[in-house]
């Protein structure tokens, strides 16, 4: 699935382990697209990839506007967003609150 995003040049792909923080999923994947067309293409590619792997998405939301498309794969939820939408909602900050900072970031 990450390969599908990388192949279509998704930007700033981030994988967040949310086990123990929520029961809705184990992993969130967040990626940015450069335009609404790019966001939709990235989400479509994720859907194609998982279908080829024999899985069926539980749902896909936001395709019409394509500013933020969510692909629900059960244990994995993929968010593909425009950068301004991603910055506004700050999902990375929301889901990593309280996580330990990498050792290099702790040096003042």
C-alpha cells in the first residue's frame, strides 16, 4: 500500500501506530497530494492495490471534493489530504500526543 502511494508521488507519507490509543484501527497512514485530482488518484490507487491483494475496503469517503479522502481498510485507515487540510486538522499531532520523542529531539 505504501508502494502504491510512493508510485504516484504522494508527499510526506507518515505511518502512525495507534494501537492502545483507539479501537477503530491499528495503523493510520497519512499522505498529501498536490491537488484534488492528485488526492483522488492516490486514494484510487490505494483501493486498486488492496483489491489486487484480495481485500475489500470497508469504505471510502470524500472522493467528490477530494480535499481529504479516507480509505477504511479495517485495521488500517488511509488519509490522503491536501497540505492545507492536513495542516488545519493536524492528525499527526492528535494521534502522537504523549508519544516519546526521538532521542535526538530531546537534546536541548
